[in-house]
């Protein structure tokens, strides 16, 4: 099959490319013109450059490739960042997705389309109503969550009106290597690595530590999304999650244990959001029903993140 992956240089997109190639598919990536891969000594001919906010550019790529599968990960992907980049978040995530879907409708209407939706769509839900099931009411409270609800609604619109096979995975927090320190785990991992290498005093700045999240290793998450494409139902959302939630404090304790670092924890108001979900725990019955099993524990993932930061510093 021909597979086209938008956001292919990002953490999730690059893993999707890797696993797709391992299955023997012909894979093409889409990245922004500003992507660092443009400066590579040997250009990758399978990496195509455009901004998804340019409808003509993304349409030309889809017309040229004629993919059998389109995995759409290009986005402003950070919940916290969306408060500082609200307009760009909505433009990229909603209008960018609209451009991709319109181009697919015109040039690849039979292609299977995977739209990366998000657990941020759920919003604040009482603990006694969790784990979260896909059919519950969505009340996102961040600009990012609202933009992803719009992404999912667009996917359903094109599925129901045009019969396009569009799959709607709701991604809980995916964690992997090579990510910037824009999320809690990456920020913690970077600080712990800096302390370990004596490049920062033993003082770790944190936001809220009592909130808990369902963290997914990106390798497990991509396997789940591929199963959804192969065996799942188009037009219906499916949680991509482990069914286990960990608090920020538990994550920090694991990182300190892995690294052997001793440090003072300092609450930093600049890392606080205007509002935050206290718990996001997913029900993964749909993906486990397709045969998915978690391979990497959170501690496995954190060890990889920490070692990655040690290597980068």
C-alpha cells in the first residue's frame, strides 16, 4: 500500500512511518517547509514539503501520491502551548484538517484516513465517571481540546456525508523519545538529565503534581492505530490508551528512581494552566477488542525518555 503521513517528522508521525515501512508499505511523509529535515546532507525523496494551511499545496501532494492510507498527525500538538498560541492552534488543527479532508475527497476518496483526535476533548469529568468511554458528552476546556473536537467533527462530517472511510482515534498522552520539553514528562526528563550531568542545580520546577493522566508509549499507540485501520469501524471514535493513570508525583518519583538523582521539587506558577483536568483515564475496550495489548510499561517509557535526554544534553 501507499501510505501518506502528515506531520511525519514529529514523534507520533515518525513512529507511524517506521512501523508502516516495517510492514512493507511504500511511505511518503509530509512536513512543513521549515522542518529541520530540509537541511539534511542527503535529502529524503519520500519526504514532501508543504504547509497544510495551504490547500493547493496539500491537494497537489495527495493528487501526486494517490495514497491508500492517509495518517494525519500534522498539528499544533501541545495542550499547554495552545493557551499562548490560541489562534494558530485553531487554524492549524481545524483548517489544516479541513484542507486535508477536502483534498482527499477530490483526489483519494477511497483512501482510509486516520485523524489524530485527542483525550483533551473530554474536559473535566468527575472521577466516579471514569474511565472515559467514547460515547460520553465532550466538554473540552483548552484551546487545543476545542480544536481537536473540531478535527473529529470534520472527520465525522466527511464520513457521514461522503462515505469516506475515516477513523477517529482519541489519543491519550503519547510519550516517546526525541520530543521537545513542552509536555510534563519531557520537561521532567530534561531537568533530571541536566541535574544528573551537573548542568543544573538539584532543583526541579514543576506545575501541578496532583493531576493524573493515562500515558501511552508511542510505539504501543501506533500499533493500536494500525489495528484500528485494519479491523476497526470507520466514523466511530476509539480511545488509544492503557486504562491506567499516573499522577505527576508518581511520574517524578519514577524518574528520580531511574536516574538516581536527588532534588528539591519547586512549584512554579508559570507552569500552571488557567484550568486543568484532575484525571483523564481512558476505557480501552475498543482497541483491546481488536487484539491490542500494551507492551511498554510507563517505567519502560520513562527510562527511554530519561536516557534520550541524557544523550541530547
